[in-house]
């Protein structure tokens, strides 16, 4: 087939309605036994931000007139977004992932998807679907980034963000709004926070480990309290952000009695930038950064990371990133945390 005709037919195929893959309708038959696709040895691929990751999809045989379609389930609406379609000879890329994806194609049966410079938004569920007339079949894989969820509010106080402002605030702090799965995992690991916050799908929640009166009452069991879906324009809450380690990056502390402007300049003098909140959380979680010194961050807040709790460093029993809030930027009281990338 001529390449232009192929790309045209691929576009028509891509325009077909998207389907959810999280569950099949009640009463529908179980997925058929795989005839052409090999079941992956591992359904979850673990990677890091900035790395190159490959999602395996290998055929055991090549049917006539087949196509392979890669798609990603979007966490905001659970619909599929097409990434790439190939017939083994030609391929066409789609959507925002287009510049960073390719087919590995290490041999004629290989339809594995390679993603370069993995970003936070790449985490999630992917599907490799063989389209072969009435014998369509598919395998699902999960791309997993080990990360950390943190609550975030602006200097003006709690419950100031609508959904779109919360999304932007997380992105400004080198993170993104957390998914429900990420928030749930953070709760199982000890996240206890009484202020409700937006997550990526437009719902609002807060995770509670220690039941108490201001947080739903003492009689409720620990869990994730939910307000459900809220008005993305009118309703205002905090945000739950998700970030992950970035290959080749580092956060470090510069001691001094600096105001906010001097803190930024001190980092630039070292060829770095003043750290963002997400970068400090990432360094605390993945590099075990532990300092008892408050330091300026890019949003004007002052925080410090503790991995080994001790009485003279806030007195709290659990590890975490402590906060002094948003003091006057003219104060010459604190050092600064700097970030240097690869």
C-alpha cells in the first residue's frame, strides 16, 4: 500500500470512538485467549522521570492485513487516547506523546512502544491492541513512576484554588495534580492531612490516618474522605500534587541569613536555581535529604526536610517536609535550597 493511503487509513482508524479498558460491561464474555499477542512477563514497567522506558508488545505470528494500535487511558476521564498505529511497515503517531514515542521494532514480531524522556504525565495504563478483523485482541500494561504526593496551598491561605488554579499551582512546583491511585498509595504510606484538596480527575478528597474531630470525627475509621466531584470553576480547595525523582538532578542547602531575593541570587551564583516545593519533596523522598535548617523555596515559602525525626527539628514523630509558611520576603533569617538539573 502507498504510504499516503496507509496514513489516511490509519487516521480513519484512529478516529473511531474511544473505549474504557478498566472494566467490561456486566454480562459480556471474558477476553478471548491470546492467539497472536504474547502475554507480557510483567504487566508493570517501573521507570524514572527523564529515563527511556519500553512497554513490551510482541507478536507470536503475523496475521494478514493486521494493525497494532497503542493507546493510553487518560486518568481525567478514563477514555483512551491513541498514541501510535502501525501495520508493520509504516506507522503514524498521534497526540502530545507523539514527539517522544517510537516503536522499538527490534525484530519483525516486535511492536513494543518506547517512550523517551519520561514525564510525570506519562504514568498510567497503556494498551497494545492487535486489530485483525474479527480477531482483535490486546494486552494492558502499566507504566509506573515511583513518586511522592504532597498537599499544597498558596501564601493567601487554605481553600483558595479552583480546579484550574490547583492544576497550575502543582505544575509551577515541578509536579502535577495527583491521581486517586497516587493519593491512595500515599495514604497507605502515612499521609495524614485534614484539608481537602483537588486531584486530577476533578474530585476532592483528604487522607486521614488518625481520626479526630476537625477531620470528620473520631468515630470514623481511617481512610480517604471524599467530597466527590465539585464545580471546577466555583469551588475552592487546596491541591494534592504528585512529583517524582528526576534523573541527574540534586537539591542542596546554602547556609546564610538571606532574604528571598538574596536566596535566589545565592543559588544562581552556584549555577543553580532556587528549588521548587516539588523538588524539595523529591529530594527528601528519594535522596533522603535531611536538614534541620529552614530554607527559602521558589514560591516564597520556607521549609526543611526531615528523614530522621528528632526533638530539636520540629519535634514531630514522623519524617516529612516541615514548613514555616510564607514569611515576609524581606526577612534575613533563613538559608536557601537550590536545585541543579542534569
